[in-house]
C-alpha cells in the first residue's frame, strides 16, 4: 500500500484526493496546509495538518504530492520538501523547467530521495506525446493546441483588473488552423492564428465596461497577442454556466517517410470535464512511479521522460503482457 499525502488543498489538492480513492493500492495519510487546519474540511474526511507538522511525518509518507502554484509556490516548496520526502509536483512554467529540475535534483540527491517535477498533462502526457511522435516521425513538424478550456491563470489575471468582481477565461483553438494540421499540412502559425480567447466577466457595481474590456484586450503576455472576445454577464450567470473547470487539447505531428514522401499524422487528444481532477489522477499515477524508483534506490529528480510506462501501473509484468500489450 502506497502512503500518499497532499500539500495544499485547493482545486488540484481536491483532485488528487479524488484520484487516491480510485487507486486501491494507495491510501491518503493526510492533507497539509498553510491555512488553519480547523478551517479546512476535506471531501474524504482525511485529517488536515499544519505545514509545520510535516517534520513529524518523516518516514511515514511514501510520496508527498505538491499542489501549489508554479509562479511562487513550487519553485520554493519542491526543492525544500524534496530534502525530507519523495515528492511530485505539476510545475508548468515551461521556460523555467531546466532550472527547477536542477534545484530539485540537487536537493533530492543530497538526502537520497526521489522527486518528479512537471507532472500532469502539459507538461506531462502532452510532453510524452510530442516526444514519441517526434521520434517516430523525425522528418516532420509538431503542433500543440489547448482547449476549449478554462485557463485558471488567465481568469485570475482578469480578476485582478480594477472593477472586476469575477471572471472565467476560455482558451479556444482556431478551428481553421487545427483542421489544416489534421489535413496533413504543415503551416507556420503565429500565436494569434493558433488560439483565441473568450472572457466572461462580472463587473463590480459602477465599473466602466469599456475600460475593463480595454485593459483585458491590451494585457501583455495574456491577451494582447490573441483575438479576444469579452462578454459581461451577471454573477448568477457565471455561477450557473461557468462553474466547472473543463480543459483539454491536442498534440499533432505531421511527417514524411520513405523516398516517396508518404505523409502521416499522429494525433493525441484530451477532453476533460475537470482539469484539476484529471491532473490529480496523473499525479497519483506518477507518484507510483516515483515510489518504485525510490524503493529501487534510484534517487534524484525525474520527469515523465524518465519513467517507463510500466512504472505507472499497479499491475505485474505478467498482467501487463497478458492484457495491455
């Protein structure tokens, strides 16, 4: 039985909690939070502890799953906690993955622990899809499309605009670009040509909708490079129609083989009702792989590229060969 624990109890933490219940070889030791534990009630009823209580759980947790944010939480938390525990995180700032890996690798190796960073679906499953497709079709070009789905980071960016009460932002693939790639073409696509953004915004009383819309559409790095549509709706409409956190996307690669230039398309697709619940399910599977590597004495930081598919499964090799190969 694999003993897991959750650090951070937001949407992702609850997703991990739900995933543990689906895995009979895993049990949840508890949830650790920076908040007052008395103010946190878990769905499963598992105990909640203060972050400072972690020290007394050394040797009692097989893998600690970190559910904080990539902007400020994980860069500090993962290397610090990897000194005392085997850990898994979902760090998703792609440009900073190498430096995050280096910090976590040094911390985990120093104390003979095993860690995995950047688990989830992108980075994570989509990373594997890109790597497999590139290796199979070296003469080709790959594309990643995200959505339609709620971007939690972009939604939060809108909520920080003066005059905004609440908001949801959807990332949507441009259908013409997606279909061109599916048709076997290899177009050069700009950021604007690949995705568009749709925003549903609830204004505070007295807020200027023109000013808010302008602030959204001109926001650098978030919306300025995209065709963005803004809808102003009531709080009741937001709660009724946009309460969920769906997401998904596509990884495609078009390539050629042989002297005749025969064309091939590889496509990997995800359609998710709940982004945090699916991501939590991926993290639990990856935690199993981390636990196996740790018990085998393979220490340091890993990524999805370093775990064999069989490492993620609770089944024996004989069962895998009989039923999945």
